[in-house]
C-alpha cells in the first residue's frame, strides 16, 4: 500500500547512477539532481520529472557525475573518487567540495580512483559501501596483494579507522577486464541484495556473505 509505480521511458536500467538524491528542508523532502555523466538524455531527465510528479522540491547542482561514484551517510559524511575532478575540470577539488556542501550539507572525502584497467567506471561503489553512520565495508584484495587497487583500499580503510569508523573488509578479485566486487550491493530497508558470481570459486561469494552477515546481523542478506 506504500508503493507507487512510475512509468517513464528511460535509456538504461542504471537508476542508482542517475536517480534522485534527497535532502530535507525542514521536514520536507527535496531532490538534488546532477547532470548524468553519460549521453542518455531520458535518464538524465528522469529526476526533474519525478520531483514534479511526486510534488517535491528540485535543485540541480552544477556537477556532472554518476551517482555510483558517491556515498553518503545520515550525519553529513560523503565520499567519492577523484573521477569527479576529471569530469568537472572547470572546478578545483575545493570548489567541488563546496558545491556538495552548499547543496547537501556534507563533508566529502575524495579518494584515488582505481586504474581503468581494473575498473572502467572508477566509481566508489565498486569498492566501498557505507552501511551505517560510521560503519563501512571496503574491498580487500587477497589475490592481488600490493596492487594499486589493494593500496587504495588499504589506505581508505586505515583512514576511516583513524576517524573512528568500524571497517569491514570483503574480498575482491579481478581477471582481465572483469572486476568481481561484493561491495556494489543494494540496501533497501531491512533487505540487502549481495552479488554472487558463478564464474569464480564459490569461496569468494561465501567469504563475502559471511562478512556482510556479520556486519549487518539485523538484515536479511540475499545473494
């Protein structure tokens, strides 16, 4: 009874990368939109349409990016890779930080992106997931120790630990151009949809499941 279906033509299924980001203005919800970093006009137009359909305020911040390169908690911490810098060369990193702060009241931490040979998207959701206000899951690379991606993840894990966060680590694996990630999960209320891969050893999926179950014991984890 709380679900409403919106039928709208889009270009792709990747709504988490172009879909609405929400803020509160007092007790009212409003949408903060960005220019989608893909040439997909129907996707990019969805948020303005949706905010009008549902009757919420709408603001468009002057940044081009994909929502998969952005994580946020409810106490004003956010994170992105410096892909955002490359996509918005007209701004300095400090100016990008200020834009997000002005529109969303957040303090953004910028991280080094993976090499495109490891992950073409360079999105942060491929190796990190914020699961609580100061709880985070970050990839680990047991079969690629010392690699660039391992160094990036270990450095991020150390930084968040230093900030007082609880850090969980799930395994990750790369083979050629394929990046097998377990952090790119979906959280919806008490449900977690976790990737599972049939093309690599089941031990990777089993290990990731154990970590996520331990990190979120009150949620239902579905692979």
